[in-house]
C-alpha cells in the first residue's frame, strides 16, 4: 500500500478503533419523537452509526487486500447489522 494511503488510514480512522462497540439507540429516543416530536436524539444516534459505517467501509476499501486480512471487516459487519436492525419512522 502506498505511504500516503497508510497516512490517510492512520489519521482518519484512529478515533474509531475497530474494537469500539456499536453505539446504542435506545427505545427512549424513538419514544421521545412519539411523545414530544423531538427527533434530534434518535437522528443523532443514527447519524453516528452511519458515519462509523461509512468510515469503516472507506477504510476497508482503501486498505484492500494489501495488508493481509481485512482488519476493518468485523467492525464493519457489526455496524451494518445494527443499521439493518434500526427502527425507522
């Protein structure tokens, strides 16, 4: 892998180690919309998950098969699974 791609991966994905657990979206955030119309809490939690999913997808794509097993794949699968389980409006 080119040195510049290594630098991008190091800088861009250090804040999200692949061992970080998937963030929760509790039912209370969904119920807040039902009770008060406040969607921000639920949408912020969804956005956090989506951003993690996008970053890990990009990291896996940039890294490719150049450095052995796809180290981002387990975290990517966890976030994709969680995204598919989300309740939607």
